[in-house]
C-alpha cells in the first residue's frame, strides 16, 4: 500500500486532522499509538505500526455518522466487555471515527480500504468480530477467515429487516428471546436456528439518567414514531398517516404532557409525507409550548432516558416499543399499524396482543382510545406474558450472558484453530 494516489487534503481537512490530533494527544498510550494512523484525509492504514496492541474483540462499524446511533447504544456494553477482553472499534468512515472517538473511551481504529482492513485484523490478532447492523460493508469484514463473526443488531423489533437472509453469513446471531427465534423460523428458509444465541437486551441493563421530570396535574404521553425504512416492506412509520391526528388528540387534553421524540432519521427524511408531518408536529407542539403548555420536543435526547417519567407510550412497530415493554411493563402502550391488517399484525408482532391499536379503522376513535388508556390499564396482565416471550431474562442477566458468550467465542475460536 502506498500514499502515491492519496488526494491532496483541503485546508479544512488539514484543520480537522490537526484538531483530532490535539484531542487525542491527551489520551492513553493506546490512543497515542492509534493517533499515528491519522494522516491527511483519507488516512490509509499504516502496516508499519508494529506497536499496536492486540485486540481479540472488534466491534465493526462501516457506516456514516447518521447511522452511528446503531453502535452508540452498544458502547456501554462494549466498554464492559473491554474490562475482561481487549476490544477496539473498527470504522471505515473518517467522520464516524472522529465521532466515536469523542463518544467512548474504547480505542477507535480507522481504515478506509479493504487491504488495510485485512492487514489491520492480522496486526491486532482479532478473534471475534461483532456487527451491530446489516451494512453492505459488513461483507468485506466477513472475508476475514481467522475470527468468529457475531451479529448482534442494534435493537429488538418485529420489523422484517430483523430477519434478513444476511443472518446466514454470521457464525452466530445474538437475539433477545423466544419471539426472535420464532421470527427467524417464520421468515427464513434453510437457516440453522442453532446459530441464534438468546441474550435478552444487554443495552437495557445499564442505567440511563432520566431526562424528564414529572409535571404536576398532567400525565406524560410519549409519541415515538419510527422512520419510513429503506423500502415499502420496511416502512412501519405512523407519521405520514396518523402522526398529526395523534398529536392533535393529545394536545387537546389539558391533563396530558406530550413528549414528541421521533426516530433520529425522521429529521432528515426526504419522503414528503413523513417530512411534512414531522414539520407540522414540531409546529403544533412549539405553538402549544409558546402558549404555556409543558409539552416537550427532546429531538436529540436518548429515548431511553425519557421512559421513566412516561405514563403511556404511543409508537410504531420498532425497537422503542419493545425497549419500553422491557423497562416499563407497568405502563400501557398504544401501537400503530399503517397496513390496517390486524391478523398480520398479531402474527408478526406479538406485542400487539397487549396494546390498543391505531389504524385506519380506529384513528377516528383516538380521543376515546387515549381516554381509556389514561384512566385504566386493561392489558397489563397480557403485557407481562408478552414481555417474557420477547426477552425471557431478568434485567441484569442479559449483560452477564453476553459477556459469557463473547468469552466462549474467544475460547472456541482458539480451540478450533488448534485442532
């Protein structure tokens, strides 16, 4: 690998590089060594870095910063794993590397090119690679033959994207519980279910500082819609169909504080219906706030930090609804269904058995649905059963199971190569 074809950096790129070097110079020796991989953009991996320590575990993330939420939710778990096994994050996008270096104490390595990735894996002696999404560049990392490859995904949901055929490419797929096992059985043909490793939700074992305080005289309703997905099959958002009616119904009540927190990718949506509904909701909530109502627009907040003060969640098929079910089984959920197909919804999303549902046949009944949900909780007993179906582990056990699984992967990998 040579530097001959490396484009000349712009002044802005040089400035970013100098700023990154200044930030990293105050870190540990490992950070100092990693800093030596920073060159003018694009910085190639330098195979002469003999002093890089071994990292038997790698969390691989090849995507741009707008998808970094997928790995950010795993950072506290990965930091705990690193207390037992040396672990580094490997990135393929320079901007993402800088973002993650600012977000975690874990070493963040960068290589743009495939040759650099191969050399990097050899140099650090990786034994297990963890993947948090189904990014296309995952398959470049999967080329590496001397490690076990583990897919963990970035959430637990009933979206069809959770059961991609890409699961067949990994040695193991970490899932939450029995619902995920059944999801894979229904969706995939010729798939070995023994690859699935139920671990609950390790990310949810960690405490998140609450970001909302209760408001006297008002119940808090969180409306947390998902985004529209990559295609029609993966589109579960309620924003374009029901978002504005949901918000208007909630704003009409003087005993409710509305908290609107959409999926991070809603804010950059190009779909006119989704973008228009989001803009209208922000306008409506902003106007109500200016009139003195205590509604909230925590668009940049960690959604998990909002849960503690929430009395009712209104959401779509997504990880948010199941995370809420895991952490707050005492609180009601109202689920949306953009396809208005109750049989399909119940088959694909068992959580719907324990919620009220907003679809084309019930959207006009929103005021009555919300009133009933705020004054009673007829689905509580069913929610407890459904929670066990999705997760199956007590809070705290998931992290232990995941760490034990990573340890097992490292030991089995060494044993297999020794045969």
